[in-house]
C-alpha cells in the first residue's frame, strides 16, 4: 500500500540518480573554502554577463527587459536567461506540491530527495522552454551567420548558447549552495542591482551617448542634477525644470532623479529596520545548567525569496503575453486583452491584462498621467486601477509563496522544533518534546510568515511605484538590501561555527 501512495515523480529516480550535479561535501567545509567558491562564482558571473552571444544581431528585443535585474542576467549575453529557468522550475514544483497535485512529503528524506532531483530535471526543461521562443523575432542571427550555416542552424547556434549559459548559472548556484555561503540566485541578483545602483548614482556619461547637453544630461542622478541645476535659468527651473530634476524626464531618457533616489534610500533604511525586527523565543539547554540562548523568528521570516518567485512569475506572464501578441494562435494570438505591444518602441505592454500586471515604473509613469487627465489611450481611473491591481497581486502572491517556501525549506514549525530538539535545547517551562515545541512555534511562525510575505510584497510594490535609481526596480532594491544583510549574517555565522564547532549541530551544518 505504501508503494502505491508514492508520487509518480519516483519514475524519474533512475534519471535523477544519473543526472549531473555538484557533489555535496562529505564533511565540514572550512570558511576559507566557502569564501573562495563564493567569490569565484561571482567573478565568473560578471565575466559571463560580458560575453555576448556569438552570431547575434545588435538590435536585441529583450523579452525580460522590465524584469532584467530580477532575472540576474544581461541582455544579449550568454547569461540572457539568467536565473529565470531556475526560479520558474521552483515555482512550478512549489505550486504543485503545495496544492497536493504532486504527492510528496518534504519532511521525508526520500521524498525530499526526489523533489530536489525533479527540480533539477525541470530546470533543464524550463531552460529549453524559455530559450526557444527567443529566436522567433527577438534574438535574431546576423546575416553573416545565416549565409554561413543557414537560418535553422543559425537559430540552433543561438539556442544552444542560451541553454549552455543558463545551465552554467544553475551549476554555479548549486556550487554556492553546497560549497559556498548563502544562495547563488540571491548573490547574482544583488551583484546586478548593485552595479545598476552605482552607475545610476555616479555615471557622468550622457543618457544617449555623444556630448553632454541640456537635452542629453549625465545619466547619474548626482552629476545629472548638478549639471541641470547649474545650466538652467530661473525661468527654465520654474517652467518645468524642477520637475525634470525631481521626477526625471523620460522623454530625453533622464530617469535618475531626486525622488527615485529618495525612494531608494527610504526602502534601504526601512528594510534594514524590518530585517532587525524579530520575536525571540528563550531557550535553555536540557542538560547543561546555565546554558541559555534565544531562537529569533524574523518579521521577514521567509526572507526575500517570495518576491523573487513572484517577480519571476510576472516576468513569465509578460513574456508569454508578448509571444501571444505576435502569434496567430487561434483565440489567443494577437488579442489586445491579453497584452498589446509595440516592439518597435518598447517591450512594455501598452494595454490589456499584461499592462495591469506590469510595474508602475515610477511616478512619471502613472501619477502624472492621472493629474494630466489620462495619457496613451488610458483614462486616469485605469492608471489608478493598474497600481492597485499590481500591488494586490504582488502582496497576495508573496504571501502564498512565503507559505510554500517555509514548507519546502525546513522552516515550518515542525522542522524548527526538530532542530531545537536535536541541539539539546528547550523552551523553559515546557516539556522537552518536539510536539510541545511545535505547538508553541505554531503560535508565531504561520502569522509571521503571512505578515512578512505581505511586507516584502508591499515594500517592493511601493518602490516600483515611486521609482528607483538606475531603473533597478523596487523589487531589485528590496532584494539587494535583504540579500546583503543576510549574506553578512551568514558570513558571521560561518565564522562563529569555525571558532566554535559545537554550534554546527544547532545551525544544521555537518
């Protein structure tokens, strides 16, 4: 009977056992070794983002342009797909397991191994699924490559490069997870967003190349604001120049302005404050008198992963809406209500469901049109509805993914109770029993998970609505701050375990 209840994913076990993977370390990995592999993977990531796809035309239409920093890739490079396939595979499996469509108990070691192995197989499937559509009018081969090998083979060469690049990202993420510190996905996101923030703040290069002028100011908010304020007359400032300095001037490509900078700083300090908010449960050692500690339950308990998953889901919605817009598929192809695009101008949706689910893009993109009585064929109420729908979807989705995430990563009450029990600790005043610990933790963890998921979704949505420096997106800034804080704490934890090996048992390390 037990055999019949096993998930049909067990049929993949022969394939999973032979699937290429990074070998898990047999014992404890030293702090120096972990730092080496983490830094090496980050260097390789930056190198790969600067290696362009061989035989690709320069006029690339990027399906993920609006979510580029969340995808942790570089448009037109062999890292074009970034972490998209990895995150999408994770979303699909989490939804199926959470909805009980796939019958797996992730507290069972055998089921969890099948889950993780199936995810690796699904990652390759999603790499192919996301790579192939790119060649249908978006990533086009050069005339020279087509003349050399033919159109079909030229497209095949581009797809193979996309697949290889995406799978290298997958292996680097697995390397950091097993041999490094933190998460490779998070590290790559933080690296790309940090680079965008730095250039958005300090770049002296003009927004459109060429010579710096009033219609082509420096792209960075600090040099750009200094240049505009010094070159404008009082009449120009009063006549609308202050709006360009405060909100930016999208018409000339100047978007790194004072309000996006203030929004970025606000999100930075607010996330730092929220990350430090926690509930601390007192712990005492069951056998060693006087040995006490605390178990912290963070307000953002599921970290920033729910927003990563939700943003990746919205990126895929935008990608498939764009593909359907240009297709002749019956009932769905070219339908404006799914998504209307003008790819000669922008990859942003102009109407339809995809428009309502796209990022507000800063105050200039929705607040000013509301005051102006509408813009681009949309009424003021539609802009207001877009912001409300986007924020609602982002918040509700983040809550759901937060709940799924803690169930699949040993962060649920029953898993935490086992960790505390195995470390020899207990909550003073309660029996040393995992079931008792579980009931105590159930008072806090589920509630904090919902509140934390809603908080990160709301913060990301707020930053998207206000705008950010470097067009890094509110989600990107939120994730980067949280990732850097968590990376700092992980490094401190690794150093503590290196100095006091007895702590490895409590932290779940080998």
